[in-house]
């Protein structure tokens, strides 16, 4: 007899495209280089890859366009440009709300402009079946926030109180939000937020429902939950409340996927939950997206294209993870010589660099294309 193996449910993943039709720039510190137009090229390659590989759905982890579009009065135009690219993948797409969506558009406009941040006319947090054996839970970490909420709303007032309690200098107009602030409170800044108690209770119900259906669970949200997979400055305000619930269902919840921190990261918490913070195409030269294979046996396989996920706390310059096995007790190791490096060599050669020199530069920079370009040009 022939054993028939069910094909895995396959998700295309991308975070923080942050597209804008403007010249390259940097962050406020001048340290992070940003390639606004190129991010759309990476999105195109992602769609080509997903179509070629035959994904069943796509998750776009938020910050689809950059906040500078608002100042340029190009928000809707920029969003249309990215959605035209992503729509070339005909599979269902799940969009998450990031802070840059809220810099550009009012919440009611998100759906009207073509984003799929929840059921039509419904909540901004929701769950969805991912094939026969998996459930996706999509959270809104800006439900309680200083951005995207009317100033007379309970959510905004709650955010103001949290800021007053933990980092009041934000409210006084201080230029440096972090001056004298204890490390564990660095998360309390306006570009992060929290989920409400109502959303927390909904999440508990959604998890129990998935468990009753014998489904494994993946959690998606724009802002990371676990500091070792990111930085202290890019964590959900009430992350511990969320993690406590997820750990109570540790046999069912497999992994948490986020963006927000362009430098990315990966860690496994004390409950055995995998936390993947995806790198941003905005800061990448080469590819920066992934495919997640969700197997019926209850484990998942994250396949990176380019530097889609790298070691935490390396400012994006660490070794890349060519793949991650997301299962209980799985140990994943980043690799300086990987598929990401091979792709990087091809990218450097396409830029006109000698193949052998490109390989040496990638080995010297642990596969970081940006750093290799700087080394080759130096």
C-alpha cells in the first residue's frame, strides 16, 4: 500500500515593508539605512516566490507603508502600490495593524483602502483556520494606544494613564523618552501599545475553541511579546499578561510571529514557545521574506529567503537563520554560511562585484549583504 501524506499548509510571511516613493534615508539616529523604493521590489520577489511555491495564504505583519507618506500626502497612493503587488498572489491575505498604518490612516479607512485587518466591519483582532489542523490568532497590539484612537475614547485614556504611570516624560514633551528610564520600562513609548482586557478574554476563548477542534495555534501581531526575541524598546506594554495565557495553553500554541523591530530576532521562552521577529525589507538589500510550512503532525517549518530572521540583539548584523524548526524542544542555530549567504553572493554579483570577493565579504560579515557592500566599497 502507498501511504498518502497530506501536504503542509503553507503561509507566505513578510513584515514591515514600509514602502514610500521617496529617496533612501536613515532613522533618527542616522544608523539604520532605509531603502524605501527597494522595499517594494522585495515585496514583488516575495509574491513571485509565493506563487512559484504555491502558498495557501499570506500574512503581512503590519507597517505596510512608511509614516512619511502622511507628510507627503501620499498615503493612499503608496498603499495602493503595495496592495497591487501583494494582490498578484491570489491566495487569502491576512493583514495586521502596525503603528505606521495608524500614522497614515484612521482606523475606519484601513478596510476601505483594501487592508484585510479583520472581518468586514468587525473587530481588528480575529482568528482563522489555516488548513485542517492549524489556527491563526491575529492580535491588535494598538487597541490601547496613544495612536489611532480618538482622544475622548476609553482606550486612549487608558493609554494615557499607563504612560503617566510608567513613562510620564513622554507626556511632557521630553526629547529623549528614555532618559533615566529603567530598562524594563523602555516599552512604554507611543509607537507601542497594549491589547485590552476584552481582547485578552477573546483570545482565551479563541484558543479554547481551537483546542476543542484539535488545532495547533500560531499567534500573529505587529509588536513582539518577548524581549529576548527583540529589544526592550519594541515590546507590547502588557506582554506578560498575553504570555501567561499562551503558556497556560503551551501544548497547543507553537509560535508567535511579529515584526516592528527591523533588526529582527528569535528566541524560545521558558514555556517552550518560539518567538520569531521578522526583519524588515526596508533595511535589506537582498530578499527578506519567508514561507511557513504547517504540518498536520503539529510542528512548523520556517524557511527564510534572504535575511528574514537573524540572531537577536545584533542590530540586524548577526548570523541569519536559513530555517527554523518550530516544535517543542527543537533547537535552532543561526548559520554564517547558509542559503542566505548564497543568495547574498548572487545579489552582490548582480551589483557588479567579483564572485570570489563577494563570498569573502559575506563570510567576513556573517552573510550580511549590507555590511558586505560596505566592506567591498571600503
